[in-house]
């Protein structure tokens, strides 16, 4: 079900509130531009500063607007197992196709705690689970051995891997099986990730360049590696520029450039991208022809 270019959607905010109309328009644009699935309420969507009610509402809006045109992987992660389960149940009731779930951050459980967390979620709700391994943010790594145990659960279908360690793709392929869905969580490494057995990318850059990212993923999946490399070269400065300041500041700035009028407001503690970051984004957009 899941593969290709999957944007981790930003959440448009205007005057402190979620701009529903802008979000619906973003969903339509992404689907029309070739994105193969959507992720609302991930890190890029500023889920950490949403209320529970806002979080569930954004997921519902995304599902409503997509209207079955592409699958929806709802961000449901929390360091509180009970809250993560609430988000899963709410997402399932709204019609989501899967839940994206990080291991508990801040609490820093050991691997047994990570296993217990995901086992509790899998037993509490049968929505398919996409693990999200991003130790740079959570501090907690889902070890390969732990992932192999989780892959035995019928509802655990794959991983968004943002470890930055390409060798993990092969290690997880061997441990979890060839049918275990591996999605890159790093745009800049997606070319190598795909060559090693990945099937797509949950992408920040796709917010800004959905058609180019979709074309890149299509080239990879069809084995057109020369075309994929050319698109990688075109997109690489943008992949880098979008992380020259704290995300999602740069990507919201970039969206304001490619979609005039798109709200670029962020919620504290996130602040707008600085001058050097904005200059890098401008240059990267020009390089990519955007």
C-alpha cells in the first residue's frame, strides 16, 4: 500500500489557529502533483505543539479532503502510550490507513520498554503501524533486533527510517523480511536508501517540490537510476537548505515562495528561518527551477 513520495505535511497556521482552507488546498495540490500518500501530524506538521483536539482534527481534515485518492498515514506518536493509543483510535475512526509512531521520547525506555509500548498499541488498536525510528529527536533507537520482534506483530508493517545509517536498510531487510516496508526519513539519503531495498520516502522536500519528488521516486522504483541521479542533483540543494535552520521554519518559508499567500506562521518554540537559511532556500529553489 505504501511507497513512492509521501510528504510529511506542514500544518498551515494563521493568527495562532490552524488554517483549514489552506490545509485542504495543500492536500489537493500534493495529490494532483503525484504524491502517493500523505502524513498529517508528523514532526514537520508541528504536532508537538497541537492540542489533542487539534491533532485529531487535522488528521480528519486530511482524510476528508483526500477522499480516498491516496492513503493517509496519520501521525499518532506520543511519549505517553495512552495518548498514542487515543490518537490511533481517533485516526482509525476517521478512516486513516495507518499510524506513524515514534518510540517514547524524553522517557527514554530501554528496548524492553520500546517493545512493550508498541505491543500495547498493537493490541489496543488494529490500525496498521508504521514505526518511525528517529533517534536524533527521540534519543531512543529501535534496535534492529527489537524491530525484528515488532515485525512479527501482524499490524506492524514497516518503518520510516531516519537514523541516517544506510546500512540499517540491509540489516532490517534481513531481520524483518523483504515484505517489511522501509521508507526513508531523510530526503538527502533517499537515493541510496532506495537502491538498498527501500520503497519510498516520507519527505519534507515533497511539501515544496511534490512533482519532482514523485518523479524521483518513480525513477527509482522503475530502475531508471540515471534519471534518479539527475533528479537527486536537482533536488539536493533543497534537501540541504530545508534543514539550515530548525524545521519546519525553512520549509514553511519555501512554501510561501512557491505558493504565494501560504501562511508561514509557526508556533513557539519554533521561530522563522533566519536570513542565511532563507538565502539558502531561495538559491535552492532557483536551482530546482521552482
